[in-house]
C-alpha cells in the first residue's frame, strides 16, 4: 500500500537511491541526498576558525550521519543490509522509510548537543582532564603525559593513578570500526581495525575467547605500571563466557565485587534485554 506512494516521491523529487557498486561505506549506506548535504555541511564547518566551535559542529554532524544510514531502525546498531524502500518497522510498530535529508536529525542533535554542553559546564569541576590516544596494551602513559603536559606528567609520576573505570570491547559481539565507518570516510580518520581487541570478525570461538583474554589482561598489566598499590579498577562487561576471572588472574588482580546492570534502552528497541556486570578489581597483593 505504501510502496507506490514512496516510489512516486522518489520519482517526483529525483531522489537517487544507493549505488549498486559502492566504493566505500558512505556510498553503500547513504542516499545521494544525504551524501550531498553532509559534504556541504562539512565544507562549511571546515571554514570556521574557532577550533572549539568547529569540533562541536563536527560532533553534531557525526551524530546526525549515524542516524541517517539507509538501514531499518531496528538494525541501526548491527547494520545487516542497506534498504531502499518502505518496510514494516518493528521498533516503531508502523511503516517506515529511509531518510531523504539530514535536516531531520541535524536540528534535534544540534539542540541536544548544546543542552548537554550547558549541563556539563554546570557539573564539571576544576580538575584537569586530558585524552591520550594509543594502543592501551603498549602505550607509555608517563612518557606521553610528560610530552603533552609536563606539570601533569610530574604529578602523575609522584602520585600515580588511583584506578580505572572502563567499558572494554565485548568478545566477537560488535564491529566497532564499522559502527563508525561513516566518520572514518567523512573526516578522513585512519582506521586501525587490526588493533581491535575481540573483533566481530574473529567470532566467539574458543580461540577468539583466548585472544580476548590475552588482550584485556595485557592492557591491565600495562596500566598497572602506573597504578598506586591501593588501586581500584571497574570494568563493565557482558561476560557470558565467564572470561573475567581468567583476565583478573592473568593481570595479578582479584575480583572483590560484581554489580549487575540491566541493559534496557537499546538502540534496536527489541525485547532482547540483557544484564552487564561491573567488575570491581583490586591488587591481588
């Protein structure tokens, strides 16, 4: 019933659908209208001189792009196959279609991002924060901080790190690089798929689980070099294979508590809710 109306819109507004032989992620998952609009917005952003404003607008564009992929709403987090026509949407319980314009998401994400920044500015303290990028299995945190911020590097060397709160990748569950491939293509970021711990491509076999245990424990052992003796580590994990006791042992740590966290508000809005565990680890002594 809806398809003829949809096809009429496609014809009337001369909307080009997905490429049959896409060269990259953006060509595979975005209509030409979306690609043209995002390119236009990005070119406008690049002309802005204020570095902070430029980064905020690039963030808004990235958020909007993620929601404009030509996939069903229930597959936004998994990306099974591109879609070019109307479909029954299990997430919304009605007939939905792919998006024709980025404006639908540009406006709400712009307002939402500004609201989040305003709220954060009221909550943030005068503490110092810095983001280091690198392979967490090998990065020399002390050396990198000393290069980026000498005073903070000295403080780090003197006081050491009190602990970590992190959500490591899950074993063979999500293709993290592909989830954000639009940003790699649009902004020209370098992909490092081969460095990913527990990639989806390796699956969840025994070999993949073993590799995952080695990867996460190597990260923790590298971090321990910069910890105080009385450190605390909190890791959020969907540990259905019970791998974290092994990881803790290999890292010379012990699990002293576990907190269950229900995952209810998923992107897909399906009924497959599950629980994650927040592991509290300390020095094994």
